[in-house]
C-alpha cells in the first residue's frame, strides 16, 4: 500500500542548519549533511533542505551544502530557497538534489514551473505555497519572500494553476501555524488537497504524533513535513510511525 | 564498465551517485559508441514517454538494441522500463523497444496520479535482480503511467490495481521504482545488477 510520507526539513543558512537546533546535543552540531544522514537512518521518508537566507552570496555555499548532503543520501532529497531560474535549478540537480522547490520565483514567472518540468520532469518540480488565513473570508492568501509579501493570490487557485503548469507536488505551509507546535492547519490542507490531483505535503505546526494523524485524516494530506520536533528529539520517526499505523495509516517500516 | 544512458530527460546525478557508492564503475554518456562497448547498460528516465524519441535520433536506440542482442545486461528505470514495452498510451505514436508486448497505461481515475511515494513489492517467483530482497519491502515510486502485470513480472505493486514494479527476462530487467532513491533495498538491487 502507498504509505503516508514523513519528511524531515532542514532550514539552512550559510551552510548550517539553523531552525530549532542551536540547543541540540553536540552530535548534530548543525551540519546539514550529518543531520540529513541521521534523519534518513532514523526513518525519515524524505529530506527537504531549505535555504532560508537565499542570498546571492550564499549560492555557492548552498550548492556545496547540497553536494555534501546528497553524497550519502539514498532517499528523495528536495532543495528549495532562492531558485529563480532554470539554470539555478540545474546547478542544484547537478549537486545531487532530486527535486527543487520554488516559491516566489514561480509566482513572479509561472513559466519557470513548466521550464523545470519539461527539462527535469514534473516529479522534480515542487511548488511551495506559503498561505495565511484571510480574516473572516474562509480563504487562504499566498505570501512570498519568506512570508513578507502578500501576493494577492488565493492558495487553492494558485495550487491548481501550479498543477496545470507542471508542478509534481505542492509543499503547503500554513504561516499561521508555522513554529507554533499546535498542529497543522487541516482546513487549509484539505482545501488545497481536494482541489488538485498531485500530492500535497502539509507543513507548519507539527508538535506531536496526533497532529500527523489529524493532517492525514481530516487534512487529506499525502505527506507531512516537520523540522523542530525531529531535531529536538521530541518525536522519533519510529514512535511517530507506530502511532500512525495504530491509527490506521500505512507507513514505511523498518525505520 | 556500466553505461548510464543520458538522453537529456531528467537528472542522472542520483543514479551515478548510487553506483559510485557501491563501488561500481559507471559513466553517464550520450555516445552510442560508449554504450555499445559497455558491459552493462542502465537506462534511467523520468518525465514524458515521448522524450524517448531522442534515443532513436541520437543513435542510442540502435546501440542499445545491438548490445541487447549480444546479451549485455540492461536495466531500465521508470520510463526506461516503460520504454521496454511496445508503446505507451502517454505517447501512442512513439515506439518502445518492444521487449514485451503491450502498452503502458495510465492509473485509473479513482486514484490520485502521479503515484508518488513509498510502496511495497509483492515478489513473485525467482529473480536475479531482487535476490535477497524480501517481499513487502518498500521502494520509492514517482510515475503516472505503468506497465501492466505480464508473464515476466517478478514484483507487483498495488495502487489502483496491481501493476509491474519489476520485470525480468534473461539479461533484461526493468523497474518502475527508483532504486537509487529506495534506501538500502534499492542499493541491494543495484549491487545485484552489478554482480550479474
């Protein structure tokens, strides 16, 4: 049976994992390659690496980080952050990524989705959607530039557009829930998931196993992503997967 | 030496990296002369079935067909496996290699497509490629079209009905999943291929 995917996310800047791991034990030490390998060995189904600084000066550092992280990683590996052109994407693939995630650049130029899909296949083109609830309307608005700029786009409509243009998956982050640990936004995830035929990866708000049960059930998600709970050791992949299996969701073992 | 055939459909870094990891000598090439001289051939591939047209235009199809005649082991991955069939409903006018009769088909409408993620192998009978890999092992898939279950199917997978996850006849092998992305199970499969 096709399993629900549990994805470990590494937020990096200048070659170091930054989100929520500064106070972690010394074994990890914030090195993306070590953390990627550790998460893979522990049972993560995929690894996503997001360059949250994504500045021009950091491009070379990022490519080097991707190359080091990819070297011994034999599960799907996605890289996002600052990918603005087909050439940027090509560099990331050459360094060993399997998929790229694009966000602001896809909104600025939606043909970028098609360009990447045509050259590298739809399965390699992930469109990241950062969405926030609009007050009282029941709708969700898309933000860009790390959540700083409103795009005016509706999240459901934009996801459909991205699919039409060749996106292979949608990485959907709830800005309202990001970093809160109070659970995924299942209404957002279901609204997008029910509108497209491609897989939707839920992100933002994971605090414990129950939240994954909710987002795979009520949220209709195909995959769910988290960062802090794995880095902090609050949740191990095997415990999480055991609980999902008990709740009736197919998951991949051994992990 | 293993020739990983590059026909500009997707990124072959991961496949090359996996062979490097297990200590196999592999080159990524678009040169028919290199393909003809190789001890083993790997044809990866993602994306659209019509991308395989490049193989004919670049002289690679002839090189692969010639090597197969000489009993050189061949492994098709994803679209590289689908290309071993006669055709695909994704691009009906494009001819596959025709090792097996029949056409690749789309997933039925009742399931989401593409089929993306980790799914299980139901191993059927003897396989040199899957030696040492237990039934129900998880491997990573990402595809919208599939090869139906045929006589030479050595592993099937269930998603909107059963389809071929792996096919095998003599020195010809095809896998719908990505061994280079399937953790220890995938690396074992590649080792099996290398040690043929």
